[in-house]
C-alpha cells in the first residue's frame, strides 16, 4: 500500500493567511517542509482522503488527474476536509466528464451525505458510512470509526480503516484520543500504517477534539498494547496547526520514532 500526503495542515494552513506568529514567520522564511497546505491524502493513487480547499493546488503540484477518480472518503464536514463547493464543479458545464468516466462515489457521515444529495449532481453518488460496519470500496474494505471531534455538534465525525489483501492503513484525522470502542474494534489488526491527528504538535491545550505529539505517543502505546499495531507499524503524525508547531527537526525529536508528515510525503509499506 502507498499513501501520499498532499496537504498536512489544519484549517488555516501554515503559514496562515494573516498570521504574524513566530512559527508562520519562520515557515515563510524557510519554506520547504515548513509550508503546509490543508489536509488531504491519496491511497494507491486510487482512494482520495478528504477534499480540502487546496485540492486544486494538490492536483497541479503532484500531477493528479481526477477524471477517473471513483472513491472519495470524507472524514467530516469541516471545510478544510470537505470543500463541497469545489466538488460541485463536477456539474456539467463546469466540467465535461469523460464519456467513459465512472461516477465519483463519496463516502461520509450523515452531514456529508445530505450535502451531496442536496447538490444533486449527476456523477456524484453519496454513501453513508456507519461506524464499525466494513464496506466495500472498489477493491478495498473500508471501516469507519468514531472520531472524538466536533464536540457539541449533532454530527458524528469519522475516521477510516482501509484494508486490502492483508495490508491496512488507519487515517485518523481529525480526532482526539480514540474512544474505547474504537480501540477495541482495532485490537489485533496489526495495522501497517497509522496516521494520527497532531494538530497541537508540541503545545498542550486543554480542549477535546485534537491531539498533540504526547497524545500521539500515548495512543501509540495503547494501540501497541492491544495488537492494533506491532513493531512493524509505521506511525505518522499529521494535520498540524501553526499554534503548536515547532521546526520540523524539533518535531521529529519529540515524535520519538514517529514519522512527521510534510506536504508531498509518500510512504510505502
Ligand atoms: Zn481539520
Ligand atoms: Zn501563525
Ligand atoms: Zn475538523
């Protein structure tokens, strides 16, 4: 399996539009890995994970072509993950889909599904993902898990376990430390790569909905303890906000063996 990280930032990106904080100024000066667009990824060039507002830029930068994209998994309706107004350019006139293009299947929670239904565009097919129910997505089996995010909202955000031919990947953005029912579901899965929300990076904040690097390390411990992961599992910290960020090398040190994502990073396992 292969995952390519197309964007690795939280909603406001790094550097953020109007931000003069020390990290944004640092990122502007240094460039490279310190510049992060909004969070999204693609698995095996086949399954698109989230559709952030920077998707058009990702298409240009990484030579992607979505004319034949068939599967888009959306984690939740926050606009840095579900830029529905760009998805709506699938409408005839704004696009002229190839005659042999298959429909684009969009998988998500109730809010995402309702929005796609409301758009009512030929070629966009919504699929409701129910937590803990494995679902066929092309040649893959995808299971939604319950994210701890959007507290106080009626929406149940999701994150995804993607499996194929004995290989598996967990893409856990956006979420705080997993609820016990997720951890129980993942027991003994020996997942190949686990990508964890690290919005707060190296600053600790007392709110529920995102993790920092120490929360990631605590999750790694729990997932190793119940066999969700093993010594071969690759852990990745991803989805960073400028508010808690440190320079890449510092983050790597704090991550204690976790991979720190950057825009364009590819991992094969
Ligand atoms: Zn986000
Ligand atoms: Zn900033
Ligand atoms: Zn979010």
